[in-house]
């Protein structure tokens, strides 16, 4: 495990960091929906649009000018996703169709994820950590904790009453971190063949 040698900073994502953040996203969360659409999609469609959305922020954990983790935090996840689709409609359509028709598994995954966006969820008035990941060789060194703290600061400044996150049910270490920080289990869901839990914290 690589040790930190320089101060860690949390900054808003810059265009020159997108490729590195997309690589961390692909490496850390390979089975999730967005990485399943490909690195090119993340670099050219998702992150440029996410950076322009009025419903969220993208922050990077940076050391010596290089990203080692990131978080996408939203004030309203449904509006955030819709704003990205509107800004990059053709990119979403092209990538969605290409990946959906590549296999039945991909089609089912894409359909289920899109359908979940319209399903009623708990704590709909809360903001959400939409995506978060730290490079595997830099985990358990405080970057994830710092990204969560910055997300909370952003939502509090925006007047949002709390925050939530969806994570794998078997990710016990991550769940334990949130529970020790005062978050509570709000919901259990099954999505794209996997079990997830939703954890939330009201400010």
C-alpha cells in the first residue's frame, strides 16, 4: 500500500483530471452501471456533463497534482441524472444502445438501472453521494473520509437537510464506517442482480 507523502487536497474536478478520475472509476467499480458504459463514455460524456450540472458537484482527492479518488455528490439525484442526459443526449443514446444490444445481460442491466430512477426511494429530500471511489493502492488512508466530509459541507451550504449513499450490502467495512459516523440504515434494495443498502444522515 502506497503511503501519502504530500498533503491531501479536495478540489473540484478539473478537465485535465477527467481521464485519471475515469480510470479510478473503472478500476474501483468495474461492475457498476456507469463503468459498464465504458471509459470513453465516462471521459467524454458523463464527467463533462456532471461538472456542468446545477444539481451536483464532482470533487477529486488530489496529492501532488494527481487525483487518487473522487466523489460525485448531488442535491437531487433524479434531476442531476436528467440534466446530464439533456446535456449529452446523443452520447447517452449512442452508448446506451451500443451496450444494451451487445448482450442480453447488458440490456437487462441498463433497463433495470433506468427503471430504478423512477422508483420511489426513502429520504427523497436528501442529497446523495452518487459515486465515490479511491484508487485501490490509496484506500484506508483518509481520502474517502475527506471526500465524504467535503460532500457534507457542500450539501449543508446548499441548504439540503441530509445525505445518503447506496452501497453493496456485503461492503461491511464501508457500511461500518458510515454507521460509526452516525449514519443509519434506511433501505435495502436489489438492483442489477446485487443487494444494496441505503444509508442516510440528517444534519
